[in-house]
C-alpha cells in the first residue's frame, strides 16, 4: 500500500479499512505514542533533577548557617 493511499483513507461507517491499512495505522500510532512517552519521561526527569538541585542548594545553605552559627 502506498503512503498516498494510506494518507487518503478516512475512517467512516461506509468504508472499512483493509487489514493492511489498519496495521499500518496502528504501527504509526504506536510509534507516535512511544516518541511522546519518551519526551514526557525526559521532561519529567529533567524537572526532577532541577528540583533536586534546588533542594540540595537550600539544604546546603541551611547547614552552612547552622555550622557557622547564623541559623
């Protein structure tokens, strides 16, 4: 099946997709989901690392205040 054929197909109650079309559509959706999931995971981990760095800096600041008698 050509890409043009696949791109021209629209789900409708009057025309069922062929097994080949449905398989290709499902593969493309699965790939898009994998990419989206990877991006979301990377963004989540980056945010966690930023939060960890901020909290570590705050704790270091508080510890220094206590150690140097300013807290």
